C-alpha cells in the first residue's frame, strides 16, 4: 500500500498487518508474508479467506494499526487529506464470483482518531488471475460509491485496511503495493 512517503511492501515481514475478527467480519482468518506472488519485490501479504455459503455473503478485513506499526521513519496519526492511497490485490483463479449480479468485492479503508471512525473507498471487483487496483483519497466528502462515518477526519488517520465482501470462497488473496 502506497501514498507519498507511506509504504507497506511486506518485504521485511507482515509489518503489523492482522485479520480483524469481529461479529460478522470473520472472512479473512489469517495473514502471512508470502513469496507465492508479488507485484513489487519478492513478497506480498497473503490473506487467507474462508467464506462458506453460496447465498450468504460475508465480510473480512485485514488491517494495520498505524500507531503501533507505522511505515518506516514516520509516526501516526497521519494527515492523508487529499493523498491518493492505492494498493493491489492478486486474485487467484476461483476467487471471482460466478454470479454476475453479486460480484466479490474488495476495497480500501482508513480510520481516524481515538473512536476509529471509517472512510471506505469504492469497491473493486475481484477478477480471477489478475492484480486488482484499490484506491482511496481521504477527504471530508464521502467518496463516490464509498462510505464515510460522521465525524471522520482525514487529518488524523490511525488505521489502514482492506475489506472484502464475498460469497463462497476458500483460498488466498495477495496484497502488495
């Protein structure tokens, strides 16, 4: 994940990234540094997805608390107002939805302040065997096709993450810059 001087490339390790386990948000069960695929360098973050039920879509999250695990040489909170954040996710064969009216989706989000108020970017569609680009530009306006909680502040970012919403899928997704 990249924005100006902030970078998580997963080359030294998983850099503090972890799955979020919260009521109804359990689709990403673990994360690990991987050499299976990489967009840049030799490593990516493998997000192990386990979602059952062809008709029951579920969510999953992988995230980093930027206060405890900031990018090298900087400290949170971050003023990311107007900064384009982008990341790429490799979607292996079998990860794309077979139902065109209910595509598997993935998006970036950031959280601000001590209340961890969220802003979510527009969803990107999971495509078999492709690197899918995710983008978000934090601001005080709700992004097109995104979501923002009341009180969110793009000048006080403390968490960065990737959110998925999928149907039946068991396997990896790979996050890289």
